[in-house]
């Protein structure tokens, strides 16, 4: 029997470091392609900022994943707790919504057997991508990368046209859904 190797992810909870995060939907399905699910992300990010004392510097919500640039203000924090605070509420809202639908196709598609029980999967298992940022020039590169995601995919011509991103905020538009925190690096 061939041993099963699990991909391990290391996170570094370093005070003063920003974190560039990517969270992907289960099997890269476009679970974030509706305003409803995108709004769940916005609400969850606002709660994360308040509960965990985290600054949000940039984000983009794509149809099958999201990118975030966060800066924990506390000296002691655990990235796995921050990730859970992002993923769990969105997953719970999605499951609750799908349970109210007469067509249970998506609920079945997102439910997998783990051991001897059924588990709902909105997010791809694992920690996602987490890269520490500790240099200012890298910070600006990451923000640009995040904002240009919809442009690279051909969803919009310019980053500020994508409604589900912080790009418009950084362009000076105050009508965005979620205002960003000041950059204090």
C-alpha cells in the first residue's frame, strides 16, 4: 500500500508582517460568482477586522477564489484562527442557504464523506496560500497583483471596474462596499 502524503502548510505568525492570503473554493468551483456569496465575504471581512484587530489593506473576490492582504495589529496572533474566521462563517451561510433550496444539487455536490460522516465543503481543504510580506516594495507589488486579478482574467478592462475589490478605494472612490485600513507598515 502506498503511503498517503498530506501537503503541509507552514504559517509564520510574525509581528509586523502583513499576510497575502488566497482562499480557493472547493474544487475551484465558481461559488463566489453571485452577489449573495460575495456579500457574505464582505460581511465576514468586516467582522474579522473588528474581532481580531486586523487591518485589511487589499482584497479581490473572484468567482472561485479570493485574495486578501491583512496586517494583524496584535503582537500575538494565529493565522489559522484568522483563516477559520474567514472561511467558517461563509461556509455556514452557504450551507444554510443551500439547505433552503428545493433543488439540492449544489448541496450534494459540496458534501463529501470524510471518515464515516458527511462534511460540507465550500472551501478547498487546507490552509490555502499564505505569504508573509515584510518589505514595503513587496507590499505594493502584492496590492497591484490582487487588484489586477480580474483584468488578467478578462472580467474587466481596468482594475477599478471590478466591484468586488478594493481597487476603487485605492483610486479614491468612497462608495466602495468595504473601506480599507490605512497602510502603516
